[in-house]
């Protein structure tokens, strides 16, 4: 039985995910359904090979998998978070805003001794 080369598989999977997201960015203005399919395939590859998408998750709706394009999502900024609403399905994504340095956030707090 042959041993699998997991590092090679992961590298190839990352490359394919990047290609799919590039294609999605280029085509989302023309064919919205095809762009959604690219997102679906990229997510499936990432889940199969346990690859984190990181910042790429911000490019599409978590519920309906449609990529965000102008006119199809709403962004609101509140005190401590950014709220992105998908206008296709109504899903609301809340992203917390944190200070750049954790030390700065702790430094500014008043501590009673």
C-alpha cells in the first residue's frame, strides 16, 4: 500500500482554492450562479483537506454561499463590531473589532487595588 503525501496534497488543495477564489472574483459580475459554485467547490476542498480559509471567508455569505458584490450586501459599523447583512438570504454576520495590541486594551483599563 502506498503512503499518501499529505503535504503535497495540501499544497495542491491551497493552490486550487486560490484559483477558484480568483475565478469567483472575476466572474461574479457576469454569472452569479457560477461564482457561487466556485465558492462551494473551494469550501468543499478546504473542508476535505482541513485547510483554513482565513480572510477568504469574508468574500462570501456563510449561509447561501453567494459572493458579496456591490448592491447585494449591507455593511454597518457599530461600537465594537462590523455588521454585514446579505441581501440574498438575510443572513447577518457580526465581526468584532478588537484593539490592534492586546496590551493597549489592558493598559487603558483602570484597576482598583
